[in-house]
């Protein structure tokens, strides 16, 4: 996947790993939300376009993947 999902490289890397685990990344670009990560079981995580700390947002994505992968 060569598509850039987010402007921050650490968040982009976490989103690419979500796609590899079978999660769906839906672009939103509405308000502060850049995209939504949807787990195979239907749970959702909103990813902000301008988080205060991009490292923390990437960590939240990786934790979401760990908790919801099947």
C-alpha cells in the first residue's frame, strides 16, 4: 500500500499495520477527524488530523489493533 493515510509518518505507519491486520481505514476529513479505523468486529477508533502528540495517537492505534484483532 503506497497510499498516504495520514500526514504524520508514525501515525501513517500504525494505520498501515492496521490494514495489514484486516482493519478498515475510512477517510473522513470532517472536523478534526482524519480517518476512522474499523475493526473486524465493528468497533471504531477516530484518528485526529492534528493530534497534540502524534506519538500518543499512534500508540492508541496500535493498542486498538492489539485489543480488537481476531
